[in-house]
C-alpha cells in the first residue's frame, strides 16, 4: 500500500495523499470505543432498574460495569502498544475491532449484572488494541509539522463521540431494550473494518522489544485489587474496614512490585526511564488527574439529571451536547493558543477552568435553572479541549516515531486508570456520603430492606415505589441526601483538578520558538532508551 516516492521526511507519497481519509477511518475506530462509554453513562439508570426493564444492578455492579472495561483496557494497553509496534498497527487495529464487536453483541444479550461485567471486560480487551493503534498510525501518516493539527482533530473526535453517544443511547432506550446501547456498536465495527482494510497502511517498529507477560500480569492484578478495595469501602461506607484495607494494601504492593520488575527487565512493558523527562511526566499526570476528576463527576451527573431532576435518558443526552460541542469546536484549535501562549499557559488555564466547573456542581440543587448546568457543561468541554490536545502532542512527540505505539499506550493507560480510579474513589465518596445522609430517614422502610435502600438514590426510590403512597415521604429526603453527597464529591473532584493545574504549571514548557519547541523534549527520552 506504499510507494518508494516520499514527501518530506519518511511518509510515502501515496500515504501522504490520503492522510486525511486515513484520519477519518481512525476517528471512526476511536468513535466506537468512546461512544460505548458515553452511551453507558446514560444507560446506567435503566440498567439499575429491576427486570424486565433493566438488570437490577446495584451501585457497585454499575461501577464494575464501567471499571471492568476500563481495568482490562488499561491493564493490557502496555502489551497492546508493544504488539502494534512489533506485529503491525493495522493488524492489531483489525483484531481489536473484531473482539470489541463480538463483546458488544454478547453484552447486549446479558441476562445478569455479572454477565454484563464479563462481556464489558471482553469489550475492554478489544478496545485495548484499538485506542493506542489509532494514535500510532496517525503519527506514521502525518509529518511532524502537521501532527498537532491532526491530533487536535483526533481529540475533537472524542467530543463528537461524547455528543453522539448519549443522544443515541437516549433514542435507543426510548424505543428499545437496554441491550440496544451495546448492539449499536456492531454495524459501526463492520463499517470501520471494511474502510480500514481498504485505506489504512500498516506500520511497525523495525526494532521491537519482546513481550513482558510478568509486567502485564502485575499491572492488571494490582489495579484490580486496588480499585476493588476502594469500591468495597464505598459499599460498606467504611474505609477502615479490615477487608477494604487488605485489598488496597495488596493492590499497592503489587503495583510497587510492577515498577521494580519493569526497572530491572531488559524488555519491560513500560520503560520507566521515559518518566525522567519532567515535561513528559507532567503531561501524563495531567491526563490522569483530569480524567480522575471528570469521570467521577460524570458518573453522578447522570443521577442528578435523571433521578433528581426527572429527565429521560434522551433528554440527559441532549443536556450533554454543550460539553461535546465545545470539545469538537475547540480541540482542533487548541494548537493556536499553544503557538501563541505555550503549553504551560494553555493547559494550566484548561485545568483551572475544569476545576472551577467541577466546583460549580457544589451549588446545584433540585431547582437550579437548567441553563446554568448547560453553561457548566460547555465550559467543562472547553477546558478539556485545551488540555487534551496540548498534552497529547507533548506525549506523542516526546518519543521517536518508531515507538508511537508505546507512547500512545502510556497516554491512554494513565487516562483510563485515572478515569477508573475517579469513578471508584469519587463514586465511593458519593455512596458513603449518601448513605450517611439517608440512614436516619429510613424509618418507614422494613428493617430487611434498609441496608439496600441506603446504598444509592436509585435504591431508595425503588424501595419507595414498592411502599406505595407511604413511600412518597422518602423522595424529598432522598433528593436532599443525594444533593449533599454530590456537593461533597464535586469539591473532591475540583481539588484533584487543582492539583493537576499545579503540576502542569510547574513542569510544562512555556512559549518557545518554533524550531526548538519540541526537540528538547524528545532527545532526553530517546537517549534514555
């Protein structure tokens, strides 16, 4: 699919001519991976409803439906990036898409929350091979001077998926059963596979490293133990419980062992010497911290709009449009601010904007004008656009083009781990705060149901519906307890975003002259290899 003629650099002429069409195919592949999570965010309320409408999933099971996907995804990204560099990025893209499509079809037919969690994990397996390969292919079909623009458009594709996902999910849930939100992935996968076979060239690292099964196993086990402990702490409303502490300590110990093994290995999944570059490390940390804050807050915003405000899944999807539109519009243009003000100012401003908007959730109540929520979502999307594009460019240009798969894997791993921990930690804070606020108001509930009724606002409202007219007295206290829990959680998310602002302000480069803007970032990392 290539010819000997090349443009400037090493991009074959035939590939260079169709680079924008290739980017479109890569964005379609990215679309289904991101779209799946944004659809699920709208569907979680329906899935938590008892059968036959949903699966009757508990708060913990809902978190695991999200985290099973994310943890498998994050745990295997290291190996997926190495396999792409070694075997060819196109091959792993095709294989990952096929597995993702099969997992989506199976998830649509889940008969229990446990089955849904298992099939979501299978989808995460496929997604792990899709996400890093899209950025790696991009870096190998665009010349260096065009890469910031291409990455900006790629990041804007995330905004498009955020827009399409909730609306598509809302339409499907209004007309079909909950499983349709997963089944919709299948035709998109088929289309993406066909276009990829036709258009996308293959590329690989001419000097790939060996696989690292020990490192992969340690990373997966460590993350699962850690997040399980955090979720269990939220369920029990007690982070001092011996079982909770045991899982968290075990997870941290395994992750420490992972770092030690990677430092000593001659073929590590992740070359920890990359992190000696402070600019590279700060960009990675920024991605992890912003997604920690954002994913945790997004998790409770669905319950706020649907359970407290009474909006349907489709209406909830439409309410998220400003967030998506802002990302779609500003992500491709963020490079212009970087050119004028530098990475540090642009990214710090985005982080501060995200922190301010997360803090705004602490003043929302059941009667807040909905336009204010729309403004908050729009400004959150604007902040995200001015974080994702600059830091993605820094990360991808910090490593040699041959290592594009590894660079993309690192970026996406920390994004996914940050998001998973955000859902787990802030979800647990939400659950703990809600339980504390509602426990004293459950006198009407039969003793056998009180523990379940105090787990989440959906559980409380479900028990209230079963009690008939008497249960209506629980609706007001449930809303009040949830709003208080949401306010506490939002402040926690804002604090995390502020930490991210401090990190990027301290370590990302300021405005630099064009000729030397990226090269100083690349050489120390390349030399570390």
